């Protein structure tokens, strides 16, 4: 049996919520769910027509990356950035999106 650090004291039982939260974080399920929520919020914010030309990517800090089909749409989204951020934060207040970063790329 390995020695326990005396400073940490005896191990206490963990609440089921803590165990599940830790398991979800380790397995990456929380990221998948957050990603799906971001995609749904993006679709609602920009509408189906524009959402079909984009692919929400990762959150890096408080910046959401969006892959866009072409440079014309990048320009349109850039002009509407403040409106889009408000729309996302209205739908997902816990994400606290502060910026959007657009780049042209494949949507697959």
C-alpha cells in the first residue's frame, strides 16, 4: 500500500455528483456537450441559411473560432460581430463569449 501524504488527511467519501463530474471531464463528454450547445446556439443566432455555410470550432479562452465557407461571409460576419456575440451570450450566458475569430476553411 502506498504512503498517504499526512497533510491531506484521511480520504473522505466523494459525493456522486463530484465523481460523475470528474468522470465526464476525464472522458471529454463535457466538451462534446458544450460543443453541441455552441453549435445549436450559433445556428439559432445566425439562422439556418448562414449556419449551413459555417462550422463553429473551439472556444479558446473566451474566443469562439468559426470556420466559414468563403471570404465574403467572413466580411459579413465581421461587420455583425457585436450582434453575434450578444446573440450567443443571450443563448449561452455561462460561456461568456467575448470575441469571434473567423477563418476560411473546409466545413468537414
